[in-house]
C-alpha cells in the first residue's frame, strides 16, 4: 500500500466527519489558485523556451514558418498590403519620408537586400525608387509573390529561398548599400544568428533598417497573456473556427485580418528594448543609430562605420500621424 493511502487511512481514523468536511472545503478553495500558479509557471517556461534568442524550440520555429505559409497563401491581401491602393500609391513616401528618412534620389542604382521580403510590399516600394533588389525569405510562396510584385520594374532582381540565419550560404561575402528587414528577425528561430547575419551584409558607409517589436508596446506580463491567446488560437484545429477567432477581434474591419494573423498566429514573437539593439549595433560597428519614428515599436536606421557622412541625403523626422495611424484599428480585447 502506498504511503499516501496509508496516511489517508490513519488520518481518517483520528479525524471526525466535520473536520474532514472542513478540510475538503478549505482544499477546494486553495485548489484553483494553486492550479493557476502551476499553469502560469508552465506558460512562462514555454514562453521563455519559444522566445529564446539563441535557439527557439523546433516546435515554435516550425509552427512560426508554417503560419506565414498560411498567411501568404490565404491572407495575402489586406490593409497595408499591395492590394491596398492607398498604401501602394504612398509606399515610396512612407519609405523615404517616414521610415528611412532618406531622400528619394539616394535609392537609384543602390543595391538593397530585403531580408524576409514576405509578399514583396517593401521590395515593390524600393524597386519603384530605382534600387537593385535582392530578396530573401524562408518561404517559397513569399519569394514567388515578391518576384511577381517587382517584375515590371527595370532594376536588377535576385531572389533567394533561405533562412536569414544562413544568408552566407546564398550570398557568400556579398554586401549591400542597404539592408532592409521589416518585422522578420523577431520571428526567426535564432534571433542572434539572424541578427548577426543580416547586419554583416551592410557595406561600409551603407545603411541598415530594422523594424522590430518593441517591449514598450507590451509589458512582459501583457506579452505572457498574449502568448496564452496565441496558444489558444493555435490549439483550434478547425480553420473556420480560427477565422471566427480572428474576425471577432477584427470587429467590423475584415481588411486587417492579415495583421491580426501576424499578432496571434506565430508563436515566436519576441520584443526588444531599443538600448539592447543599439548596443548590439554599436558592437557590430554601426554609428548614427536612430529611431526614425517615435512609436513604441522599433523603427531603427543605422549607418555602417562611424564616419559615414550622409547629411546631404538625410531627411528630418516626422511626427504623428504616421502612415498606419490613418487606419488604426484597436486589436486589444
Ligand atoms: C511578418 S512577415 C514580414 C514580411 C515583410 N518584411 C513585410 O513587412 O511584409 C515575416 C516574414 O519572415 C519570414 N521568415 C520567418 N522566419 C524566417 C527566417 N528564419 N528566415 C527568413 N525569413 C523568415 C516569413 O516567411 C515571413 O515572410
């Protein structure tokens, strides 16, 4: 007989029915709290393992890559995508006047690497400005969409299917006048490897642009709650039910389903402090490291080398309303 059962029998002999009833009631009261603590601990452990900057769990990285495959197949259109005519018409000025703060004439003939090109919206804008484009993504559908998106521009175009962590395999020692990476590295299996690989591709005097999720937008506790929602969303096996989840959160605005999918589907979704990224970039030999847009997310432009003199091509910072404020839809519960 096991020790717990023996103890139960011994206790039952010395305790009155009333005491047993009282104990049951007390245990019933503390039970859910303890359960909650245990569940929260498991979520936190899983969150840390999935967001690990050096190497996310395979289960997290495979799932993240799959969610983007779904996004580019089923939800490629929407607000701020190339199907949005307002966005498509304004993409050049969004890039120059708000995100990069560089004059349009800087781009002509420059070599630009779009690291994690997605369906090609930013490659479209950069090619339209006259840059020669090299576009990389881990997802074949994304690379093919980007190829279609920039087909008509009379610039050089090269496409690679590759994880950013392994750019050297497809690019060798090639460097670029600009490396542009919007909303990608925080989703990569290894943030550290992808970051080092991407920043190493900027030529001396060249420009790096990164858009990363900022810790300022969500505290760690809020992020954990969001992670629970992501687990819930991913546990729904029926595609129709998943759409219901997203549509409920999209309110009356179905055009933002694409952004909501970005928010809830990929399990790897890291957030960063600007100061951490700034010191990493300084270590990698970048100077003039600035946030180009004053929002809680990180829009970062930096120049390779501390003496890069770009004053004659730089534009000054603009304030709100930014391009996305025009359509801002509240995605919180
Ligand atoms: C949020 S989307 C951003 C796409 C594009 N930059 C944009 O703003 O439209 C993230 C992209 O990162 C790609 N991705 C995820 N992990 C990657 C990795 N390890 N290496 C390269 N691309 C990756 C996905 O396939 C997806 O296209």
